């Protein structure tokens, strides 16, 4: 029955049915084959979404929508420009810097991609090719779910259950995220020197940095409040994300004063649409997972894997390979709902640290957002840049390779991932 | 086909009104969720009290926001799919493929709606934990969202058949 469902899912998806409905058709076929009552469908779907932790998905998207309308991006860009704008290929570095700043207040790569694309695509494409500009912004947007807060990590921790804490997973992402942004800036420098890109920024001045930092202070305080509150245990991740929305509203209404009440309905509807795309997949994916469990697929998979290897490293390599393929076909949130319940317990039984495995899992699927055919971040930036998926794919591969390289480094040196959460007592 | 073409305008008009209603529900539910969750934190730290129904009602609003926004997202073409194969087909073949695929998705959502209504009405007398509201309200959202989704997909299958459900 499990194989029938997988086969039908792939068939429907390749014929162009949206992925959420392909999962639904697969789930229904599983129910019919096993002779179950169709009434498991609505209850499973509803209960998959009826979860307090998942509410952080719309909240973080909404916080991002409001920040964009509140003109927060411009302040982050000004700060990044003051800090790194004057070197060769400076605008690419500004994009990375702005992406880093944005990632500390936002938790979703797709939201970051539209925020970065909407504000920086114009300036970047004035000096660089559209493909390279879009690729830089896509790579910068991908920092969103790696550096806390992270919607992806919240969903992972929720599905994995009590062995993974959201705060711990957040902290696991900090060091790899910083290494990644450094590596990507080196990549941009190399590219800038090879292509001899022009210098664009004003000359370096500490006073200007100080001035811009003061202007951005209210934004830079936001992660201190939101992440600090979540990691410190003052509130849950979902409550933190709601506070992020309120914080963004306060900045928009009283600090930048660019936000108007009439902006809010559009922001709320956009949020609902984004969340529904994810929610539809989670709802149907959970029915598929439920049918797989009834089919005893998790046990079969576990015993099969144990026969193949007893080495945790080999197991992690297999999982990495599976996720690279899955990342091509599934939106990442649906992949968490379907695969974490299967693979997380097996990883723990191999003696792999839950935070280490969780971070690698999330990182892998985050990279998948940059690879065609279902690279959601690529789609957003293709839309903004008005270029085809081929053009951005040709420019994105160095960043994707760098990310996979870092993934393997993190796999073999768990200290990079685990030092910070351990130091904080997770 | 001529009859179908004549029906297009009234069908579109009805679906547009339903879409506007669904968007209204999204604004109210997501706005309400933010207000309730933020108020809960405020109540806990500032008033030293907590709102008993905050968790359950915010989840109810969340479920409604998700399932009512699914049809809205169908109309805006926001449900992602793989267009690797369909993009390479000539326009005629693409439409010929998109019609049955979209119709199948419509049938799926109709099935979801039917089952949801059935289960929701069967448990209508059960109450929620923290307030005197029917527990069936949760599943009602799945039914209403499923029905609206089915209607929009059916319209796409008959009139548009782009495969992505994007508004033509």
C-alpha cells in the first residue's frame, strides 16, 4: 500500500497536479486499497493543522509582510551598505548583509526572498547580470530558516516530539549560519574579482556605520526580544512569533511611520495564502503518513536500514541522499510532516544526537529550496527578476555547492552544530 | 460547449463573491489569532492571569484560516506543482492533460468536503473543552474550504484548464 501511494503521488505530481492535491490523491488511494473508511480523511487533515506550534508559520510570514510594508528593509540595507558596500562587488555583500539581518527577525526563506527581491533586485541588476543578482538574493534569503528564528525548525521540533527542543535547534543553527554567510561573501568576492565588478558604495566611515546602526537599533533589538524570549523560556515559539508581529506593527506605526491601517488586510490575506499552501500539504501529508504507519512501513524501513548499515555516518549519508531527492519533489514543510516521524526515531536509535540530526535535516531541505524543479525560493526570485528558472539555476550552483559542502562539514564535525546549544544547557 | 460558455460569466461572478467572503474570513481569523496569542502573553506577565479559552479558540481560528485560504490560493495559483513535464508539451496537449488532472483534484476536494460535513454533523452535539461551542466547528472549516476548493477547481477544469489553477 505504501508503494502504491508513493507511485500515485509521483504520477499525479509529474502530470502537473499541485503537490498538495497529489498527496491527497495518494492518501485516498491508500485508504481505498486498505479498505479503511474514508472518514479518517477529514479528522486526520484537521488534526494535522489543529496545532498551536504550527501557528508560528503564519505569524512569522505576517511579521515579514508587515516589516516590508513598514520600510524596515531600507534601514537594514542602509546599515549593510555602510558596513560592506564599498568593496568590489559591494552590492552583493550588501545583499548578504541585509539577508543576515533579515534572517534574525524572520523565519521563512520564501518571505525573505520576496522582501530581498522587492527591495534589492533593482539596485543589483543595475550593475550585475539579472541571473547573478537573483542568485545572490536567493542564497541570502536561504539564511532565513537556518539562523533563528526559523519556521522550519519549529515545524521540525513539533513533529519530532519531546526529544528536540525548539530553543536548542535555534541555537544549533547560529554558528553554521554565520559560517555560511561568511563563505557566501567570500564567493561573491571571488566572483567580483574574476568578473571585475565595479565599486558602488561610498567610502568606509565608522561614523556612518554608527549612525546607521543607531537608526537600525530598534530593528536589531527585535531578535533579542523574540529569540531571547523563546530561548530563555519566557514564552513559547508561537507566542514569540506573535510578539514579532506586534513588534513589527509598533515599528511600522510609531518608528518608521510608513505603515497604514489600510495595508493590513492585504498583509493578512497574503499571509493566509502562504500559510494555506503549506497547510494544505501538511494536512494531506499527514494522512499519507498515517496510512504508512498502518502499513507498518516505519518498522520495515527501520529494520531494512539496520540491515544495510549499523554505522551512524552511513545512515546520515543515506538520509542526505534521500532528502536531496525528496527536496526536489516536496515542499519542505510537507517533507517534515512525512519524513521526520519516520527517520527521527531511527536516527536516535543509531545514537545520533537529536539536535545534530535535526539541524542537518533542516539544512538539507533548506538547500532543496534552491534547487529546481521545486525550488520555492528560486520561483519567487524568478518572478521578481522576470527571468526563467534556467537562468537563475546557472548562477545559483556555486552557492548550492557551498551549502552542501558546509552540510558535510557539519555532519562530520558535530561540534560546529552542538557547541552553542550545549553551552546554553540544551 | 456553447452552454458551458454561456455559464462562464455567472459562475465566475458567484465564485468571485465567495472568494471575497473567504478573504474576509482570512483577515478576521489571522488578525484574531495574533490578538489572542499576544493578549495571552500580556495577561500572563502583566495581569498574572491567563485566558482559559485562548489556546482552543486561537487553534479554531487557525484551522479556519488555513482551510478557507486553500481555495483563495487556488485562484491566485499559489499551490506549487511540478511543471517540468507540462511546460514542454504543446499548448493543445497541455490543456488536454490539465482538464482531467484538475477535474481529479476537484473530485478529491469534493470527497474531502462530503466526508468533513458528514463527520462534523455527526459530532455536532459535542462541545469544545473551554467554551460552549460545538466541536464540529473545527471540521466544518475543512468542509467549507473543501467545497470552495472543489468549485474553483471544477471551474478551472471546465473553462480554463491551465493545470495550475491560476486565474485566467
